[in-house]
C-alpha cells in the first residue's frame, strides 16, 4: 500500500470514528414550538 492510500484510509477512519463520537455525545436541544391540533370527536370509537 502506498503512503497516499494509507493516509486516505486513516483519514476516513478518523472521520467515521470522530463523527460517531460526536453523535454519541451531542445533546441537541428539543423543539420549542407548541403543536396544537383539534381532533374531531368523530374519529374516536365509542
């Protein structure tokens, strides 16, 4: 394997592992918009 291909493999592995670690530790804020929807009574079984 040439030096360039080893570097590219190492770079891809670093990006994948770093991205996984970022997603595992990232705490995104919850949505703050209120959702209100009127459901008609006809949709409920009695």
